[in-house]
C-alpha cells in the first residue's frame, strides 16, 4: 500500500510514495521527479487547479499524468519529467510577468457616432450602406457595440478564406445560428432569418474588401428580397470598386442600391484627445507625443499598443507612466517605417 507523505489538506494532491517497480526502473531520475512533482503540487494548490486542469494545461495525457504523479509510470520517465519541468517553468515565468494592461472600454468618439448613425440608417430603412474608415479608428469596436446595444443585428467578419459566395454564406450561417448542410438551401435559410423581423434586421459585414464581386451582389440580393439592412464595412477598396467599375448590369444595381457612404481616412483630433484621456494621460508632453502617434497610420490602434507597452514598463517599477515610458515603448515597437 502506498504511504502518503504530504498531509496538506487539499484533496487529490497528496503525494504518494512510488511503487517498487517505479523506483527500480527509474533510479537515476527519481530525485528530479520528486522535485518536479512537488513544484506541480505547489502550483496546483496555489491556483486551486484540479488534476484534470493541470493535465489540460500541461498537455500531458490524463492516464500518463496519473501514472507519472502517483509513481507507477514505467515508460521513459526522463521524457515526462522534461515535459512537466517545461510546463512548470512556463507557469512560473508567466506569473512573474506584469499583467497586460486593459484597453479603455468603448468610447463614443465622433467617428463612432457617425458609424452608429450610418448603421442605424441602414437598419431603419432596410437599405445598403458602405462604411470605409481607415484602420485603427475603431470601426470594428463600434460595430460590436452597436450589435450589443441594438436588437436584430448580426455582425460577420470576412477573411481571405471566406471571400467567395459559398465561404461568405457559411460565415453568415454561423453568425445567424443557422444549421443547414445542404448548400442549395443555404441562401434561402439565411434570407429567411434576416427577413424574419419584418424589415428590422441589420447585417454588418466587416472586412468587406475581401469579398469577391459575386458575394457583394449576393448581399444586395438579401437587402432587396428580404428587406434587411446591409452594411459593408472595410477599407477604401470596398467603395473604390464601385467607382472604378462602370460597366455591367450587376454593378449598376449595386451602385443604385447604395443609399449612404461614410468615408473617413484620417482620425479626428478630438477623437485622439478623447482616447488619450481614456488612458488617464494628462501630462502635456505625454499628450503631445501620443497625439503625434495617433496621427500616424493605425491611429487609435497605435496609441493603444504603445500605451500597453509603456504601462508594462511603468508597472515593472510600480509607478505611473511617464513620457519616457511612452518614448521607450514607441521605440521598442520599432514600426516607424511602417506607420
């Protein structure tokens, strides 16, 4: 019978003595095994993790971990010790790092208000709108906030892998909670879901510049037939395709269908100021530096990434962020040639 040598009152983490076969087979690795096992127990107890949780986090198979921990494993113990030692080191290293600062919650900036008004117009009129706002100005964040605060709104994001008609339809079906295995019925099922609210629904299609022309035309079809609002959100390419293309019946229908186009390629200075205030920055030199960063490509997103790194620098010394932290963070990011 195994003898328990750890009497700490945490059910499941008492450390039993290994059996004789384990001791005989792994004589050269026993000391290291005991040390690592003790560290695993300390981490588990400190974090209130069960054995199942440690197994999941460490990536070791459940049966293997059970045998390794109890001292009955008869395979290559050095390999198992190495895996658990690496996991212990990773946990300890992560615990030593300062917490990653959180970005400010949704801020109703001027551009956010303009985006929300355009989305509302599309939803109320069951029409098609195009929103082309440069990266880093909060268009996706605003779309998510609009969805969270308005009924019958759906928000799908298109990637280069879902740019085709079928790929887009599969993505829309997932967003709308539609389970239809027959591709021939997918369009009808999506249209029925969008039109079910009697014209009061809105489909936001983010990163719409990735869509092929036929996919955009399919969205126009949903708006026409199912009386739902459609918002194509993305970069300038979304709209420039309509302007550049002058021939073709489908493009004529699309151009006629667009009821409103919101275009903003540079951030408003008042939005930059509001975002800097949201980070709690008031020092004039810091504000001036962050304003310059916010005017670069990436806008508010550049401020966010720089402030996160600057805050981590300051947290390491348990103090407030200074302009030197912001300067160091911007230099450390090393993206001046990209911005």
